[in-house]
C-alpha cells in the first residue's frame, strides 16, 4: 500500500521552512517531531499518550530551562531564532498530544498496514510518514488553529473536497482583517507606549494605563491569530464542511478568533473558553477531562508549565483559575436578583467592566517577565478589581458553585508580541 506523495511534499517543505527560519535551532523542533512520532509508533495505542506526553514535555521543559538560564542567570536577551523554535515547540506539543490521543482513540488511518510488502524499514516509513508530515508540514509550522490528525489525513488524501469556491475570498478577508488590527496595534503603541505606562502611573491613573496596555496585547494576539487563520484557510483546513466521511462526525475546524465574544462578554468563564478556542479545546481534552480532582486548577497549572514557567505566567495562570472559580459562584449568586430590565442592564454593565479589567490584569501579569514589573502591577490600584472577586469567592465558598464545564484558555505563543 502506498501513500499520497503529498505527505512527502508537505514534510520536505516543512523541513526547509524550519531550517531557513530557525537555522541551527531547527534541530530542537526536528528532535521533538521525529522523537515523538517514533515514541507514538513504538508505544502502541494504549500507551501512546503517556509516553508521547512524557517525552515531549520533558524536551520542551529542557529547552525552556535554557531560555531561563540566558534571561535570568546570564541576563542576556534570547536569540529571535531560539524564541521562534520554542514557540514552534509549544505548537508541536499540541499536535503530538493530539496525535497520541487520536491514536489511542483509534481515529484516522495510521499509515500502511503491517502486512505491507517490503522490508521492516519500508514498512516503518510507510506507517510513520503521515505522523512526520502531520507534525512538520508547513501549514502547521506557520501556526493557525490546532488541526486533528484525522482531519489532516482527510485533507491530504482528498484535498478537492476541502476547497470550496469561496476559499480565496475567505482567506483574503481574514488576512485584510489581520492587517487592519496590526495597524490599530501600532497606533495604540505609538500613543500609549505600553506597558511602560504602568511603571510611571500612580493611584487611579494606573487603571487607564492597564486597559491601554492590555488593548495593545489583545490587538497583537487578534492580528496574529487572524493572519495564521488566513494561511490555514488558504490551505483548505479552516472551513465548515458539514459531515466528514473520514471521521464520521460533524467536522468544522475550530478557528481561534472570536473578537465579538471576547470584547462583549460579562463573564470571565466565557472569556476564558473564547480566548484561543482550539487551544481551549485541546486543554479540555488533554487535561480537564482526564483529571480526577481539581481539574480547573490542574489545567491552569499545566498551562503555566506549557508556557514556560516564567514568574508572571505562574502567577497569572494560577490567579486566572481563581478568577474563573469566583466567576461561577458570583454569577450563580447574583443573577437571580437581576430580574427586571433596568437591574439586568446595571448588572451586565458592572460585570462587563469587571470582566474586562480582570482580563486585562491577568494578561499583563502573564506578559510580565521581571519580578519588578510584576510587583508594580500587583501593588497598583489595578489589584482592587481582582481582589473584589477574591473576597467574593471567600464569602461564597460555603455555597454550592455551578459546575465549571470548560477548560481554561491561554494565550497562544507561536508568534509572541515581543518578537
């Protein structure tokens, strides 16, 4: 049984893209991809996730420790190519664990059968080539929402099904939206100079400084997500297709950007599951649904580990978990009081302001790389708004909270705003 030549084309193009963009640091990504695929193939379906997760997270953590050594011990700025390799490694972790989950759940076709003709090496290459191509293909290296392995197989084996007539227009529209948001981001940076305003503000003047700095980071993330999605759609992987005959389920790839929900919601929990949607679904599947106790806290703790365990990330993600838990309890308690239209409007307005300010606070905490800036944020008047939720959580701790049926969301790092 042969395989589609497209697997080879995607693998070769991804290899050259990684080498040209990251130079010698591409070796970090190649070790991850080839090592993880070999582990998944040799471990078998039942142990694929356990061994692939252990290998990939150990390798990613070791690389992150190298970054910590340069930044905190040697006091040197990391090479941009090294930062790109780390960002790609984080995306690789998503795909490796997603692939392992698909293998464990026996979704998709895993290459050539064991009865294929030829020697052991040929059979091994036939079975693992789709894995390597999935992990290193150029559309996935460029970013974009997480695409499942069985979806990737459907795209490779029958790409004509996945290319509607309005494909070019959809990709162009998304790309133009990304350029517009990037322009707005530069305007905000020119007038507000974030996040430096937080270092010079005082008293309640820190609140607009917080909001403007968070606006800059939001616009950066939105523009990067939309640009990634434009490439993703142009490749044929990002459109609603109805029923997928390969997976047997309703299949429309989940795109990351949902600006309207993020900017209008009055609930931290809704903001959380709408922030980088495909990553949220990945976290839900990998950690939240598999953790027997404290799944919310475990998912946010893993998010901090996955991002690199910088001081701001540790504080920001764990604090985010507290805010989501408080959000469930607060809305469950106060919503019944907002029955009339005027009170409902007041309730939604106040909770919207609170949600946006807390989200801005968490975002700035995660982006802080130094203890000095993190302490400046925590000791400013901006801490008043999260403290309101902390106190409310303590007061409502004895009441039964609603079930938090979502996994938390984290900012996707492949194209960091500081590049």
